[in-house]
C-alpha cells in the first residue's frame, strides 16, 4: 500500500466505498488522517467502517472542518447533473479529488522535480486496457519493478511503494490506466509519460459533448512536465488535433516537441508506426524496422498493432534497446476478456471479448475473424451497432442477449441472420451448435457484446468468466492452443 501523508492530522471525507474508496480510506488512515465516509449501499458502508472510517451520512458532515472530499470516479461532477454531494462540497469550498490525486501527491509532490519513481499514465477510448498491461509486461520483462493499476486491476493506492535502493529487482515504474472520470479528479498528476490511444464518442452522458470528453483526455497529456513525453495515436481526428496542439505549444516555448505521434497504416516522418504488420521507429531520424507484429499470436489485428506501437513508444525512454522491447512484445500472454481464446471444439474457436463494451471496441474483433457466430447485447450505449454495418457480412448469425436485443435486432434485420437468445447461456449453446454444423473453414463463436454488462452481470469480468465457464462445459471442449494456431 502507498500511504498518503497529504492530510495527516486533518479530516478527509470519502464518498463512494467501492474499490478505490476503500483503498483511499486505508491509505489516508495509515497516513494519520481522520476519515469520515458514506455510501448509499449498506454493505459498502460496513466495509468502509472496517477500513477505519467513521460512517456518517454526508448531509451530517461538518463541512467547515473537511480538508478534502475524495470522490468515487463514478460520481457525476457536471453531467447529466452534479451529484448533490458535489454541489454541496462546491458551496462549502471543499476541494474534490480522487484516489489518483492522493497517489500523485505522495509519489510526485513537486512536478518540476524528479519523482521517486516514474509514472506512465494511459488513457483513451479503446485500447488502454491492453496497452497498459502490455507496457507493464515490457517493463517487467526488461527488469523493472512494474506496478500496474488504476482503472484496471488494483487501485493505485494499493500498489507497492517504490522499490528501496539495494533490494533485489529493478527500478519501480508505475503504469496507470486512467479513465476520463479519474483525470477529472487528479489535477496534480504530472506523469513522466502520458499515452492517448484514440478517441471516439463514449461517456458523453457524463461529459456533455465529445469536445468536453476530448478536452479532459487532453488534460492528462498537458500535465506532462517538460522533460517528459506524450505518446498519441493520431489515426482519429480528435487525437490528431491534440497531438498538433501539443507540438504547437512546444514550438511556442522554443522546445523540442515532446509529443510522439503513433499511426497504424500511415508512414510518419517522425514517430512510431506500423505498416503491413511491421513496426517501425522514426523518432530520431530515418525509420528503422523494430519487428513483425503479424507473428505475435496474442496481439491479433490492426488495433492490437496500435496497442503494441503505443507501448513501444511509451517504454523507449526507459528501455534503450529496441530488440529487448520487441522480444517482450512477442512474449505477451494476452489478456482475459479481450479477444481471449477460451476453448476449441474441432475447428471451431471460442473467443471471449467481453471487454468490448461499445461498438467501436467490438469492431476490432469483428474485423479479425471472417466467419463469426456473434453473441452481442447487454445494457446498450448511445449509437447502438449501426456503425458496425460494414462487418455484418462476416456474421454467419448473431445471438442477441440483454436489454439491447430488440434494438440490435432492428439494426440487423435484413442484413445478417439473428435470434433472440436473451441469456448468455442460451446464446453460447445455440452459437456452438450452429458453428459446429457450419461449412465455414474457421468458425469463431465470438462474445463481443458492444454493450455494458450491468443488465445481467456485475461487470464485464463476470460476463466473460461466465462465458468461459459455459464453453468449458460444452461436450468435447478443449483449451485453445494459440501457438499451434499461429503456426498454421
């Protein structure tokens, strides 16, 4: 645990007692703060009390004595309307922060000075999950003590403190995935390297407009100190504009640009890019070939090539030998719930892409496989699956589940066969039977919902775990051998 000393001997309020809230309580209490807390859920309140907070309804807090309010990232700040506790804190003049801000104040108390350990922060609409994990994998493979958390895995304050000099192991580097909600609550985070994967409409209900959403993402990169580096995927208009603005800012300040552009499919005069599945580094002159990405079994598809290019650029300031990074990328084991091969029956593969919670993320998987028995649906997001029409010819049949089933059926009508499966269990059984009976050369049963999971599952992890279990129960199911498939 990273102990927060920023509010020693002062009172701090915590609102929202899920993973990050409970972590903040433990860290603040260990650092000598007096913590009061509240959550509307009684079980969460019990856990908050066990963590050491005084549990008290927020309307009964003595606001004049509160030094800061630590909010859960899920609490609305502005749209569709501020939560009541946010409005009350604003009127009382209490600063609102998140757990990442507590982390930043402890690890990087002075953004102009070298920190005790470097911080790499990753954000974007899609790809940040894989990119964060891949960066951590590269650093660990190259001998660093890579501490990975934030919006994925462990809360940032639950990560280990920086490695003490003289102990076994390498230098600690923190690799943090950041959502737009977390960026909003961490104004003091000044990462050594900031990564923006891409931008497409998402969480607009929380930010009011695409422009507001992009501006919040840009804020993370704008906070990088002069000696740091920003890595930006420039294949969409919003991200390209952010990269251009960063370069223009550096030019006005008579500085060398600290923004490294990354592209897939486009040759760059300066930056990192992949063309025809080959990764090139052109950060310091002529483009040099780094590796062939097409041969990396657990990073299939152009979207994963982008993840690899971003991770390569983010780790180059710390790993001087490109061949070491290339070897680490090649050994990446893949991630649960992101195009994860969870089983095979004969020539039929079963792919768990439960992390695809919007249409843009689902498009990445639909683009990879030619014969798809597609399980889709859940709690719908704005825009539905209309943007996926170009991939419908790849869909042998769709199996629709959850709240979005009827809306998805209207979109698919006349364009791809479908059935109203309603539940994941029924969809998995029917998709398996149809795939096994098909004449397709390489049929794939793909769970890529293009939806949130909250209508039928606690989260996308539970949805993906359920799919994995259902596949394992199918007759003749066996684990999928990715190395064998890659050699075909």
